[in-house]
C-alpha cells in the first residue's frame, strides 16, 4: 500500500511538472517532449486505477501518434523557438514571488488534508469495468460520437493547413533568392 501511494504521488508530481514545463518552454520541440512526459505520468495514474485500456491509449495514441504528428508539423514549419525579446512584465518580481509562495503553501495544505483524511472519503469504487474496452467504446461511439468525429476533422484540417502554410512559406523563400 505504501509503494502504491509513493508511485501515485511521484506520477502526479511528474505529470504536473511536465504540464507546467510544457507551457513555459519557448522551444516548441521541448514543449512537445514535456507534454509526452506528462502524458506518460498520467498513463501511470490510469494504470493504478486499473484502467489499463485508457492508460495504454494515452501512450499509444496521444504520446505515440498525435505528438509525433505535432513534432512532424513543427519540423515541417521549421519553428525554431527563436529568442524573443523579453518584454518587461507589468507585475513586479516581488508580487510573482509572493504568489508563488502562496500557491506552494496551498499545495502543501492540500497534500496534508489528503494524507490525514481516510481513503474512503475521497476515493470511490469506480466499478470493475472502469476504463475497460467495452464501456469506453460504448461511450465513444454513442454519446460522444459527434465530438469524436469533429476532433478527427479538426486534426485533418490542422494538418492540411500546416502543409499549405509550409508550401506558401517555402515558395516565398525561393522567390526571394
């Protein structure tokens, strides 16, 4: 039981760290790599919940296929993450430090609250089929069919748009020579 708790906290911290670092990166390739780190940590959390199917989908589809597609588009568009001149923030550094300290104290208080609370109060029984193939497929192809199809169309449009932008940009570069 103690090992499961340690793995949970480690995976949760890594998932949050990866998500924060993904947002803070200026280099898009590094940002995608941090997103992969966050998704793998989230997959570990799903596996701990006995949702093997959902955890494996996170790894295979999102970390494997979608993010490789993101990397392909980033490299196709030749985004280098050039150094951007840092604008002076209107928020003073002292205010940023105080807010960061308050968020950290809040995080510590949340962890203390959960560590003193009995497990039965914040963990419910999800059922024996939680995260299994049949319930996920049933929801995906009945209740969430239209959002699922719209997401696939959105991804297709994004790919086509990226290719068109890259061709246009390449044509402008060749025209200048």
